[in-house]
C-alpha cells in the first residue's frame, strides 16, 4: 500500500497545525524531504529478517575468537 505524495499545501497545513512557523519558500523542500523519508521507511518495512533475533538479545563480548576461518 502506498501513500500519495505530500504536497506543499499539505506541508503548510501540517506545519501550522503543529505550531511551526514554516516560510512559504520552504514548503516544496519539506514536502520532498518528507516523501523521501516515507519511501525509505517503506522499503525498510518490507525487509524480511526471518529468524534474526532482536538487538536486545545481543551481548557484546560474548563472541569466541579462535582464529578459524
């Protein structure tokens, strides 16, 4: 499922709603940046990590370094 691109008028509306003063000449740039971030996050959500344990399971220093390749 893909979301439609964020338009400069929508950026202005969301900025105003959030209480942010955003100059009119920055609306297009902010919209483009938000669309890029959305595209990257969408790709990351599609990754399949399979049986990869969560980072909270990892314990630094627990590896055995025996020199075998």
